[in-house]
């Protein structure tokens, strides 16, 4: 999955804070924390690819449409669109967490 320049513009839904909070350490090493974040990013990217293949649309385009209020044409896709949007949102947050963790070292 590429850098998604437009996709990464805000990283959060309208009205939310645009900077992501610092990643708490909870007693684990920073290496483990970074590994956990990267593992989440990879899993989310795989989930996003599944939706992209299913709907024939890049996640960046989908998420921008979703945030602007576009709805699926067929009612059976509503759950998928909600899950896809959620995966996009979490992916953006994890990317920001990863960047913040890397910059703090």
C-alpha cells in the first residue's frame, strides 16, 4: 500500500484531533511496541486490500467519498462500508503512532 498522500491528509475524521496521542509504553520495550504497531499496520493493509478488490476502488478514494457522505448504492454493502471506513481510520492512526514513536527515538 502506497503512502496515500490525500488519504493521509488529516488522519482523523472531521472534528477530531488531527495529531495522534503519544503511544504509551505499558511496561514493554519500545522495540516490542514498534513491532506491535507494524503488525497492526500490515494486518490492516491486508484488510484494506480485500475491500479494494471486492469493490474495485482504492481505499484512499473510498475513504474520501465516505467522509464526504457518499453512501453505498446497495443496502447489503452498508456493513462493509462501515467496516472499511473503520479499518481506514485505524490504519491512519497506527501510521501516525508509528511515525511519532520513530521520531521520539
